[in-house]
C-alpha cells in the first residue's frame, strides 16, 4: 500500500467553496460599513464648515470661501484642501457674501453614496446618488 499524504481534490473544493461563501457574505457588509463611515465623516465636516462660516461671519460680517476659512484656524489641514474622506467639499458664496452654500460630493461610488448640502440655515440635507440641494431631505436626527 502507498503512503498518501495531503488533501484530496474534493476536500480542497469544499474548503474553497466555504471560503467563497464567507467572502460573499462579508464583502457587501464591509462595503456598506465603509460607506457609512465615509458619510459620517462628511456630515461632521459639513458641521465643521458651518461652524467656521458662523465664526467668520461674526468677525467680518460676511461669509467666506474655503481658502479664507483656513487661515482662521477653524478647519483642519485635510478639510482646508476641500477634500476629506473621499468627499469633495465646495463652498459657494452669493454675490452679496451674506449667503453661502456648501456641497459635499463623493469622489467614489457617486451613484451609490449620499451627497450633502447645507447653507446658512445649518440644516444638512442629503440625496442618494445625485447632488443635494435646499429641497432635499434633512439628515435624520439621532
């Protein structure tokens, strides 16, 4: 009789099938958790920008674009660049500089992630898969 060592082809196929099944269950949950973490970071960044705008307005009696908010020390270095956590942030001023809007657009998975919007009302609004605006639903309060 021969001395056989190792696994049979059937045993290897069963193990590979089990690993594939576990991966198929884990990957979507991991992706969803990542998207939620990025969205939470974007909401917090929107709050930070809103606070920075309020502080700037109290000091100068007008709102500012991102480049003017950075030297005030109210934005961290990552957010001051206009991008953080795979979101792009854009501050737009009205011509009178007494109104502003902030848009947060995802850089990855644009059609599958939330887009955010806020203005001087400080209400953060969202829209799934398309740019948010003043008519979009506000984020749910926890």
